[in-house]
C-alpha cells in the first residue's frame, strides 16, 4: 500500500508537519486505523484455539461465545487470586494499574503522533514510578509501622518520605523543562498534561483500592463483584427486554437494562455479602504480622459483621409475613454500594465511551479478545473504588490506631504528656481505667 | 486546505510555529482540524480578541508622566513603578493580618485559574461550548470546598465542636465533597455533545490540570501561613528577590545565555541572583525572627473569635550559638536556627525556582501567547508574577512537613478520642511505657492487684 508507506515514511522523518497532517487525516474514517499501527482491528486477535472450536457458528453467535468464554475465564481468575491471598491481590492491582496506564498513554501517543518525542516515553514511566513510590511509601508507613521502625534504612526513608518523593518528582519536572524542543512545545505540553491526568485517574484510584483491601477483603470483593454483576445483568436485561435507549453516547444501553440491572445488582449484593460476611478471611482487616513476616487475616469480627435483628417496616412485614430478620449490618451498607454501582458506575462507562469517540478509537487496546483492553473492563471500577474509599472513611472506619501511635511518638515530649493526661482522664471517665491515681 | 497540505509537504520547518487552534470547517473533524491547523501559519493574535497588545494598558497618568522618555526607559520605569507598588501592597496586607492574607491568597488563586482557563478557551475556541464555563467554575468551587473544609477541620477544632451544623459537615466532609464532585462529573458526561467530544475532553483535562496546579498549591500556601507568617513571607520575598537580582545581574553583567527557552536569562544573572538571594534571605530571616507576630503559629481563639498570633517562640526562633570552623576569626556566632533553614529555602528558590519560570515560558510559547493576561501593566497577568511562587510554596510545605513540623497535637487527640476503647487502652499503655522510658513519668509502682 504505497500511499500508506509514504505517509508512514513522512511520519517518521518529517516530525511536526506530518503530525499535523496525520492528525487531520486521523479524523477521516477510512484512513484512521491504518495510520495508527498500535491499534489492530479487534477481530483478528482471537486465539487460534477458540477460532477452531467455534468455526462452525455464525459470526454473531461466535462473538457472543467468545465474549462469554472470556468473561467466565476472567471471573474464575478473579476467584483464584482471591484464594491466593492479599499479597497476590496487591500485585495484581499494581499490574492492572501499569497496564491501564500503558494503554492510555499509548492512545495519547497515537492521537498526537508523539511517539518519537524526545524523552517522553522515559518521562511518562518515570512519573508513574514517582507517584507510585509516593503512594506505596505512605501505605507502607501507615500499615507496617512496626516493620518500618525495625529496619534502619526504612526508617529514614519513611521519615523523609514526602521530601524524597517531592525531590524525585522535581527531577522529572526539570527533565521535562530541559527536554522542551523548539518545534514541539505544544505537543510536549499536551503529553505532559495527558500523563498527569492519567496518573491522577489511574494511580490514585488504584491506591484507594489497596486501602479498601486493607480494611478487609470484603471491601474489595463486593464492590468489584457488584460492578461486574451490574454490567452482566444490564446487558442481559437489555438483550431480552431492551427498547428505550438510555443515552445518545452509548446507543446500546437501554432503560430496561439500566433498571433491571439496578434491582438485580442490589439483590446480588445482599446475597453475596450474606455469604461472605460469615468468613473471617474476608471480613478481617489485613494486617502484617511482624513475627511471621506475612499478612494475616485474623481477628474478632467487628459489629458490622455480626448478625443482628432488624425489625422490618410494616410494609415489608405484611408482604413477607416476618416481623424481624437477622441481617449483617454490612448487608445494609451493601445496598448503598450496589446502588452506587448501578446508578453512578455507568457514568464512568459513559465517560470512557465519550473518550473513545472523541479520539476515534473502538477499544482502549486489544489485550482481551472480544472485550478490548484492560481499561475497557475497569472503567466503571475506578469510580466505584473511590466511592467505597470515601464511604468507608465517612461512615465506617475510625482513624488507624498504628498511625495515631506513630503521630503520637513524633510529638514533643511535653505535648505527649499533655495528651497522656487527657487520655487518662477520658479513660477513667469511661471506666476503662481504675480510678486509683499513681503517685506523681 | 490544499494550501496547507502543500505547505506541510514542503518541509518548511517554521510552518508549525505560528499557530492557533482554529476550528475551520466540518463536523466531526472539528477538534482535529483545529489541532492540525494549529500547526500552520495563519491568524494568530488577530483572532484572539481577549489579549490586546500590552502597551495599550498603561494608565493615562503614567503615560503622561513618562512621555518625555524614550520607549526603552519608559518600559523600564513602568515595570519599576509597578514592582514597587506590588511590593508595598504586599507589606500592607502583611500588616493587615492573617485573615486578609488568606483572602488575598484566595483572590489570587481565582484570578490565576481564570487566566489559565481563558487561555484554554482561546486555544480551543471553546468559549461557546455548552455548560463549560459553568462546569469549570463549579469544579473550582468543589475543590476549594474540599480543601477549605479540611483546613477548617484541622485548625478550628474547637469552633467546630461548638456549632452543630459544622460538626455534621466536618464528620461527613469527604463524602459531601465527593458527592459534589460527582455531580459535576455527571453533568459533564450528560453535556457531551456529538460534534464536540474531543474539545470537551480537552477542556475537562485542562480544567483539572489547572485545578491541580493552582488550587492545591494555593492551599499549601495557606497551610504554610498557619505555621507562622514567616513561612509565608520569607519564601515569597526570596522568590521576588531572586527575580529582581537575577534581572539586575543579567542587565549589568549578562553575557552567556542560560537556556534556549528564555533567551533573556543569562548564567551571570543566575549565579549572581543565587548568591545575593542567599545573603538577602539570611539577613531577612534574622530581622523577622525577632517578632512574635511573624514567628508564632496562627491560631484561632475561640473566645474572641479571631486569629491570635501569640506564643512562646519555638526553638527554631531562639538564638543559638554555633561554633565556626577554627580557621576563621570569629569563634562563635549567634544565629537563629531558622536562618540555616532560610539558606535551604533560598537555594531552592534560586536553583530550582527558575524551572517553574521556564515551564511557564514554554507554556506561553507552546500556545503562542505573550503573557497570561493583562492585569498588571508592564508585567502581564497575575499568573506571570506567580509562576515561580507555586513551586516554592510546595517546596516550603514539603520542607516543613519533613524537617520542621511534627503532627498537630489537637488533631492527634481528636483522633484518639474517636478510636475504640480497646484501641485507646492499648495506645495508653504504649504511651505510658514510652514516657516512662524517657523519664517523663515516674517508673511503675507495683500496685496491689
């Protein structure tokens, strides 16, 4: 395809002029995909084995089967890594984050044809490293306080953590300024902005997921499952009953799917939390055991996960004939979580759809056959993770005790004494301490 | 269009330089064509009515007063007069107190945000996008609400405990802020219009990056202020001094250019500015450290309902003796420890601060604007004056958090009282053994069980 070769050649050698032209060309439908070597047409990516197995079926059913099989594979994989434990989960979250970042940055490169900008690939990955270092350092300091105090190099890194992170970031910033090249200023600023917005969306939210995980694996599993369930249920309801379109942005979504998915997800959330709240493995906060140097999930379940009696409102009493039900309080919270997943979660999906239309891409990438990229699967999850984190911070969790100790021990001695006396007075008042005062 | 194609193919290296992202024709090609044509020669300033040439903005009386001088000296005088005016304004608001300072910081933040957003509108010709002006200001209000809420909860704990509605707002603060932000997010998604997707996403990202830069750093400035007004005044003065000194040294001795991005900067200016700024900060810190008004943390007095600046000066602001190396004449000097810190601050301001200026210069060149706006005659917009300040404010905040400040005791106590009783008890025991170790508490007397 000679014109394609010529355009590619110009693209490689001529820099900004061709960038301008190719960008313009990228707008017209026919030439779009051909100029963008990183985004192949999805249908070609199905593995051979699946192709052979499904060779008999028609194209529409084949697509349905491919999607179905991959969905089951992903869900099984999800259960498998839950079984493997918190450590593996954290690593998976990190890998997903890196892959999503890579996908979005690649889109930026293809949109701006800036793949050959000097330094830019290095700088994007460097900023990713910096921000991850900052967040992981804060997490490690918060949750692994005793481990950090033990090891000398970790203690120094933790004490000056913000300064070190800032210095690393500044280095990247200065490298960016020094890398500004006369003809490519605007492109470089665009890529700088693109990188930072991507970091803001993806990296901060993946760390919120990890914070949720530390509260208890149930706070990680239930939200993700609710979003997946809402996706599947909305699709099913839409498939069987769908008639009125929901929003112009995503023509395949329907009101029937939306409402059906809403009720189905709430029901699913209640059932799933009932099942999970019985197991300590899911319910206890993840802690790091200093002696065994591993993560342990062992505790006395908090009140949230103990069955309690609730008196039903009279409406439901007459409907079901029960006067009281035994529920975990967590199930009430799960209703809030699933409502959010059904109502707001789709907005995250619409945002991603709008983004894909704006930049004329069909999928974020081609990692998963039939589904697109990792980002395609996770676009609703990010909003959900932030919501869960804010929900926990506002309604569930108190401050983290080890963090409070850490702050206490960093205060000046006279401040510590003052707090000690206040705390003693408070505990005596509550009856937790005997009122016998020691000789001062 | 063919005209543009031909010029592009002719490999003219300068053709990509003078550009405006003009939306030409076409439906979905809107943003893209704008992007591409943004790379071609064409109408630049003529199409951008919001940025008149700077010289027209000088007030009439200044013009009259200086009409005798040549153009070069006139520009110099205007800049000089405005600099003195701004510095005097700075001293005046310091005198007026912390509340005034917070209000001024807030106003500067809003003006900077407006300037950058206006540039975004011009670049993308998106002034008529549906909803977008409303959404940008809405996001500004949300993020400010979040940050001010966190600040109020931290520093005005006693006031908050008193008022019932405030208590509710503080307890669920994150949730309320998140809900407000989500409402804006949903409005954005619902406002996506078929032909303008790309533009709308660009403006969304532009708004968010601006918020990230301008709003977060202005709140860091306010937090620095609460540590003590000296942590606000000294960094700002250092940056101003570095600007002026580098300019003067460059003016008189400048020969070797520093960086291609800003051709007016020279190595002589850079190095001269560095040394003179360090000396200036050393002296200035000495002067300010003596006054409680500058040195004490700003506290809110619940009884009088105003800000009070009164305390026992921290160790940092009490003179100490330092022994000098033996080969100098003086054996010991009396210094405030803060002066040592001010050397660190001024080094940062002189060495790294200019990178903030280069970033802003690169930004202006990238989007083909001379100044951010035209608010100050001879100087440009507010953002032009504050571009180096933002990096400095963040550095000061990180510096304080890492090297100076411990956690806030009242905040720690507040967190303690919210914990579960068992957790409180275990912390109590830990603290007691820690204090006993340090000798603050008497050792344990065995009680009869």
